[in-house]
C-alpha cells in the first residue's frame, strides 16, 4: 500500500470510529470524486453500520434530479461553487436521512478550468441532521487529476470527522 492510500484508509477509519462511538450514519454526494469518498469508507470492513448510501451526481441534471439542486443556483453560480455544494449536501441529507453527509464538486482536470475556476478548484460542504453545515473551498494547484481527487477525498473525510467529533458520544 502506498502512502496516499494509507492516509485515506487512516482518515476513513477515523470517520467510522467517531461515527460508531456516537451512533451516526453517513451519506455522500460526489461529483469530481466519482464515488471515491464512499469507496474509501466502504473499503474498511464493517463499514455497513455507518455508511448508508452514496450518490454520484456528475452532471448538472443529476444534481437537480437526485439532490434537488436548484437550476437557478447552477445557472447563477455554476456546478463548481459553494452554493451548489451547500444545496448538494442539504438535498443529500433530506434524501438519505443520515446523521452526516458530505458533498464534493470541483474541476479535477486536466481540462475544464478557467481563470475564475481553475483546474484543482473544489468546493465541499458537510452537514449534519441538526442543520450544521461546514463549507470549504480548496484549490489543489499543481496536481494531476488523480492528485486532485485524492486530496478531495482526504478533505471530505476530514470534514466528516470534524462534524462527527462535535456530536456527543453514546453513553
């Protein structure tokens, strides 16, 4: 196993352990990562007590139909925006009814970037069933497609861990 894979496995195990200790469940809504966050979590044996479901909503139409992202939001801000990431996680939590959810939307490259939205730009939103939402904007500059996706998985897992750690542990 390489160091990148080790880091992802360690972070995924941390999310699962925190969620188990607090009785939390997780769902994902992924665009540029294409299911890699859900895959990282389900690579760990026994993850079925925490992981409920994952959606790969790569197209704008999928974001609208599956997660309820507003066409007006997509028209005004684009798929790769904080606004879209927020609507993705809100829709995810509404659809999945899990304790925690995370959404990822970005430009993994090598093409598709612009001056305003460069390759490596990724927006994240993680939320819980109590209404808390964390957002992050990262630009993973100088990374190839695999690098952007790997760093996006690590960021999404870290956000889930952060939210899980805020929940009270079961007694």
